[in-house]
């Protein structure tokens, strides 16, 4: 099943989870969202305070804290 779901998007990484894929299918995304700095596929998160699930803007602290990341944040 996972391999079949992986064929739905062309930018799946080894770290992409079934949850990421199903969320994107449910929301009608045509591809897995990518980091605004390095382009790596992102993983859905929840901030723990709301039931909202979303993709962050950056894939890592390094990207978030980069010069370009600080300009976007």
C-alpha cells in the first residue's frame, strides 16, 4: 500500500510518511510541499495547541535560522 501511495507524488523522500501522503491527497495537493530554503520535502506537524495539522515553512532549524530563512520568517 505504501509503495502505491508513493507513486502518487514525484517528490517523495525516504522520510515521507503515509500520514504526509494521505494529508496531501486529502487536501488536493499536487506534490509534497518543499522547504522554502533547500527544497527538501516537508513533513506535517501539529503545534500541540490546536488540532490543525500543517506543513512548516522549513525542514530544519538550519534552514529556519539561515539568512534566507530569517528573511522569510
